[in-house]
C-alpha cells in the first residue's frame, strides 16, 4: 500500500468523522439554510479530503 493510498484513507477517515459531527450540529440548528449548508459541507468534504490526502501522503512520506 503506497503513501498516496494511505493518505487517501486517512483523509476519508477524517471526512467520515467530520461528516457525522456536522450532521449532529445540523440537528441542533434552527435555520433551514444553515442546516443545508452544514449538510453540503459534510458531503463535499467526503470527496475533497481523500483527494487532498492522495496528494499529501507522498509529500509527507517523501516519495
């Protein structure tokens, strides 16, 4: 398993935790617009953080 794959998996793990925390926060907010933004942010991080991890993994590992 290469550094890029490990970075992507680490990014995915962080994104999943953040997704659930943002969903939890969205249940406590009163405004519908804010709930929608928090949900969209969580979904976008599920895509973006693994991609960032894919490129950051080799940089951190020195490959």
